[in-house]
C-alpha cells in the first residue's frame, strides 16, 4: 500500500510502499480517506526515539475512514463504521493516570505515528477501545483536522481553566491555535489572538477572536495587559507561538499559562515572580479519546468549523514543506480518497 515512511531515527519522511497491516486482537483495519498532517507529527516521528520502536515507521495521526476488517475480540464495531486515530493509540486503561483522564501520560501509552504505525497510509490499524468514532454527517476533511488539532485544542483549553467572560490569550494561530480560538469562543471565553503574521491574525478574527495583537509590530505582553485591564486570566501558547520569553507577562496575578505542542524558544521561570504573582504554568498533552468525543461532537453540531488546506496524498512532500515554512492556512489535511 502507499505510505509515508521514516526509515530511521533522524530521517525525514518520504513516500514509499509497505505491506498492508493485518488486524490483531481488539484492532480494526481502517481504509484512510483523509488524514491530518501537522508539524508535531513530522518532528515526533523523525526524532531520536527514547525507547525501542520499529522502522520503517508510518507517521501521522488524525486519520479516519471506514472499517474494512476486524481482528479477534472486537465488540461494538462493525465493517463500514467510521473510525479515526488520535495521538493516543492505546494505553493500559487501569493505572491511576488512565482512570483519572490522563491516558496520554500512561507509562504504557502507545502513540500513533510515533511508537506504532500512524495514518499517513492507505490503511491503518486502530485499537477499537481507543479509536474515535466519527459522527455521521461530519465533513470528512474537517473531521481529520479536528482529530488532530481540534483534540489538542480541547485538551489545552481545559488545561487553561479559562471560564466564560474571562480573557484568554491564544498565541500562535496555526492548526491548534485557530481551533482553540473557536472552542474558547463557543464557551463564552473572550479571546486575544497573538501572532506575528497578519494573515493568521485575520484567521483568528474570522473565528471569533475579540482582540488581535501582532507580536512583530507591537510589544505583545504590554498590549495585552493594556487592552485586558491588567492581563489575561489565562494564556495558551501553541507550537506556532511567535515568542515565549515574555509569556508570563501576558497573564494577570493568579493567572495560568498553558503550553502545548512545544513552542520554540526558552521560557524563563523566575521563582519570585511565580510565587509573588500566584501564577500557574502547565503543559497540555495532545489529548485522548475523551477530548475527541467533545471535539467531534462540536464539529457535528456546527459549533466549530476549522479552516483547512487540503492537498492530495501524492503531493505530501510539497505539502509538508509548506507546513514547515508556515505557508499553510489553518490545518493541513491529506486526501487519500481517490
């Protein structure tokens, strides 16, 4: 079957052909029709592995399509059901982390496209106990974007603790950021979008951001503090955030700073400032099946609608180059439906 593969740690993904997988216990074989493509998937697949994993590796998560075969022990899933993959491929399901909604931190977690084969292929395996069910009527392109950036946005937004009527800074209006703006607005949260590109700031306004700040032309932290009467209640820095050095200055005393997708740069954490201002700094994992249910439900009901750039699967190399160059509006989705 067609696939994008990473042949060894540190190498870039490339197109190739690999044997079609066969479903094992609790697994379904899914014919991928659309799959998300994000920068984190490229970096994670090619990074030097912390533990053993098999190469060649098929990267990618956020793929979906109809089930075409089932392995032994599968219940509640039939041929033809629409299933999708998220960052968490599976976990132990019994440890304290799994039982408290933190499957992505489970010591036994399997990560789609990183420790097990992912969705950048004609066919993929999913664990039916952890796979996302795509509701009927969802736009297939939008569903792929939501299974990646949307799931991460839901988890990250929850981590900020931002409530209706409060100010939230979303810094970096890319795949996760533009969806986080929509999810926040849907919850009644007031959004300040920060980026260094006017096109991405226009995208944030399109999706409901009340205020926008161009970090390339303005002192972002000073502008946010002025326009929100002392700083935001919370800030979310995505992997596309333009600058993180002054991120703590975005929030007011008692505020929360959440990071997701590994923003570039160094965040200085002065202990006196953290203690004296009562700040909270936390990292948000990419999300799991609970976040997928919420994100897909909001998509199915038309509450959120991601902006998506679609490219054919056979143009994956140029699509990934555009992604890394910041030339993709919103989320990038690869089309394998032909």
